[in-house]
């Protein structure tokens, strides 16, 4: 597993998550993070896409101190409300509308309606009339002042704190264009009417005529109202599309958190009482009727049904449950009436834990994003210097103030670090959200980087490749004996025993022959088996038959030896002093394990089977699923050594397990994957949790992680490449400032839209 960053304080006993308001670009997030990390005993990561700060802090630091630091930096901070895990608690605004998005949409629509005529009049001579520039000024002023108010306000706030962000670039660029236009109109000669048919314009196309009217002889006549209004409109459009896309990228997590039931029918005093889910306590028994959601995690105490867990695990086939089986909150009862006893409530349920894991992952940062954040933090001041240098260089080389000003404004507007800031978090939000829908929980962004390097995958046998439950396999009977009778008598006797092999025989017999009779005079014979009276017969069942029955017939002895050589447990059934049959019991291989191993091989991974069982059992399972390398007969503590040995051979190792004895090995592996049907210790020690308990999901998890990582890298290549290519073009005067504004806005939209493609992962 990836180790924790060395920047983390040595002692960080407290953690808090704050919602940060007022951030408009990656530079803002970098500033807040830098200020928080300057505090003693504080380690913070600030995510621009999720607008949250995850902070670890030592004793002596209060949450109020952290909030005060953020406020002093020029932003707002507050602790978010508890996660919404029921539909009843989900705020209507989350499900229906977003006031911030609605306000942005209104500002965008007004700005576009006012800016469009300004741009058209400036570019198309046929639309120009006497004094058209004064109409353009009238229309452009509300766009620059009111439409661009969020940029100006943020730029002013940042300036008060001695900082510069993307808003600084937009605000300075648009106000400079607007101010130059005012000066040219009121004090230059741009205020004079220019008719479409003025001398010198004959035969010009739209582009040439625009250039002519916008840049007549004499720099004082140049106006940039279409640039000021158009850039504001374009950037508002980009920010609106970005906000919508960011909201969609977090939709999977919101949907996950709203899956829970609203209320529940609890049994109290023999009566059914309907209460809110929040009133449930551990030990309460509640009724779940067909079609209803199970209110919380629990154990079935009455009834038989099928449960649809597709919304949590992605598994489309309902699972049969009966008395004693565990069920998960938010799954749907698809069959008969159930009575369930609550074992976990509130934040301890699997649904709440899943939501928490996904949210933590989305708030994290990959190493590549940390690099992007560092670049964003210094990018804006560098751009301001480049813009000043561009203006000075053009002025010195050409003496043309208009050309110098145009190039400088284009530099200011084209250079936006937003795409850099969005490259990782948006892909991570969509990828982890999609994973949650498919039953894959990714703990953090560093996990994605681990999946790319993994070349070997170690599979624990029991509970991972196999079901983890002993089941009745074959039934061999002696000549003249009846198979149903053998099962009936053996099952009845074993039903009185608590041994795992006995439970497997009893369950298998009951499934195959129906209800079993009661056993009398039950006796456990240590080291041999059990005996008792069933249906008036003296019955014995055991692995060692000496003293329980006569010698084994040849055909049964052969079947017993063959079963044991194949790694199965063989049990002899005898009555009235004669051996009548042999039953074989084994931990059954999951039906999907062989397919899962093939998929893992297709990903370039070498599977290795790891187990504490004997060699014969391990090799039999390995043959069944197509694994060539087997490590058997290892103690729990030796599993760690086995993983380290593989790592010592130069391999990058992933480990899949489910038990407490796998936790240390999962933590030691470069990538730990825990089966969601396993223990809490294994899940906590892992990097990825496979909620469904199906080994095929391991291949899905690695594919999704790799695809998310490739999306992040593609986003970063675009974001870096865009700025590297665009800045020289703008400085060389080859980009109109309005086109620069459009390109800058849509670079962020491209990054977010590219990330949204992960929603289609299958």
C-alpha cells in the first residue's frame, strides 16, 4: 500500500472536513491549502472540485482556528452537515435545484443577450450606424460591471490579501479593455460616427472590415467593448457548464447517500409501529414487506425471501436469504415478508461507510495533482509578468500601443489554470462514484497509481476463491444401499452437532431429501465421529470408522481415498454395524472464480493462490480455477512474509483477501483488495473494497482504476499543453482576446466533460 505523505505531522489525533466557499480556480485552493499548512501541527489538502478541505490537526489547534485562517485568506469555511443517508433527510435543493447554479445561469443569460449585439455590431460593418459605438457602450457596460461582478469581487478580495488568481486575470483583462474603450470614446476620436461605406473599406470581407474599423489609424480610436463583453460572456458560459458538469460528476455519491429507507415498521410489544429510520437502535426487530427497502443492516430472524442488492453492489441477481442470514440496509426485499433484527444503525451501516469511503477518496489528491496545484499556485503571478513583458516588448519593437495592448490582454485572458485544477478531482469524483455504483470502493487517489504498476495478484483461498463455507459435495453408496436413506440418517445425526463438517452435511441432506427426523442418544466420539439412534437404527458418522462400523467395502474405500487425495473431506456413514456410504465435504469453489482468474490474466497479472490449507487441497482448488503458482500451509503471520518474498523478487503485488488473518498481508501488499463479505479488519486494511464478494469484481476494480488514472493523465496533458501552446500565440499577437476568452473557458469544460465519460464504464 502507498505510504502516507511524509508531510503529515507526527501527531495528528484529530481530523475535520471543512466546506470552503468563494474558491473560483485551482489557485484559490492552493492558497487556502498553503495558509492552513503553515499552522503548527496542521496538515491540509484542499480540493477545488469538491470545494472541501480535509485537515488533520494536533492538540492545541481548534476547529475555530482553522476556520479563522481560511476567512483571513479571503474565503469562507464551515463544517459540513452529517452525510445524508436516507431519502427523508435529503434536502430538496440537492434533489431538485441548485440556487448557485440558477444564479449563474441568470447572470449568463443576461450577459449573452447584451453581449451578442455588441460583438455582431463590432464585427459586421453592415450592422454599424451613426453612433453605434455608444449603443455598444450602453449594452456592454452591464455585462462588464454586473456580469463580471463575481470576477471583480474575487479579484478585489484576493488583492486585499496580497494574492492573484484566475479571477485577477479575467478582471484585469476585461476592465483594461473596457477602460481603454471609455478613454477612446470620450477623449480619443472613436466617438465620431463611422459609416459602413467610409473610404478604404471597399471589397473587404468581414474579418478585414472588422480589423479596419476596430483599428483605424491612430491608436486612440481603438475600442475593445466587444472583447470586454464577449470575454465575460464566454467565461460565464464556461463556468456555468463547468459547474453543471461538476454537479453531475458528484451525482453518483449523492445517489448513494440517498438510497436509504425513509421509515421503518418496528415490532414493539407485539405490535407493528412505523417510525423514522433515525429512531432505530441496535436490537430492534422490524418488518420488511415485499418491495420495501431494508431499513438498516441486520440479521433475518423470521421469513424467507430474495433480496435485490443491485443498487449497492451492482449485482443484478437477487440473493436468497433466510433465518440467520445477514442483510444490508438500502437493499430491496424482492420476495416474502421478513423480520430483521438491527445489528448496525446510523453511521455504522454499510451504506454510510460506503458513502464515507467514497467521499474520502474524492477529497484526496494524487501526486500528479499535487504537481498541478504547485504550478497553479505560481502561475497567475507569472502570467501577470508575462503580460507586462508582452506589452513592453511590443511597444519597444513596434511603437504600436494598440497592438501591444491587444497582445497583453490576450495573454491575461488565455492563461487560466482552472483546467489544471480540475484535471484530477473531476475524474476522481466520477471514477469513484461509478465504482460505488458497481460495488467497488476506492479509498484514495494513490490507489489509482498503484494499479498501474501491479503485475502479480495474490488470492487468498478461503472466502475469496472459494465460498468460505463447507458444503456437501458427492454421495457414494455401497451396493444395496439407498442414497436418500444414507443422506436422511447421516443428516439427522449430524444436525445435532456444531462441527462445520456436520453442519455442511446436515444442510446438504435437508436440501436434497427434505425435513430430517430427530436423533436420539446422540454421542460425540472424540477423534472418530458421532453416533446415535435415528428411526430406530444405530447410526455412526465419522472420518475414522474404527469402532463405529465394520470394514469399508472396496468401492467405498476407493471413493474415500480419491476424495482425500483431491483435497476433500470424506465422511463414512454406517448403521447396524455396516458402512453404507461415503459423503465428501469441501469448501466449494465460487462459480465465478475461474472466469475472474482469466480476466486478471488478461490484465497482465500473474495470479498466485495463498492458503493455510494443505498442499493437496490448495492444488485441487488451483487446478479448478486455472492458477499455476500455489503457496500453501502458511500460518496467518506467514502470509505477510509470502507477500514480502514476492516483492523481494521485484514484483509489484496486489492481494485479495477477506479474513482477519488477511489484514496484515493486505496492508503489506502494494495494493490491497478486500472482499466486502469479509471482516471489518480486512476492509480497513485494504485500498479497494469489493462490496459484492465476487472475485470478478477485482478485475473490474483494476480496470476502472486504470481507466480513471488514464483519464486524469489525459486531462493533465490537455491542460498543460493548452497553456504551453496558447501563451506564446497570445504574446505573439496571433490571438484575438475574445477568441482567447472562449478558448480558456472551454478548456475547463473539456476537462470536466472528458472525466464524465467514466460514467459509461461497464
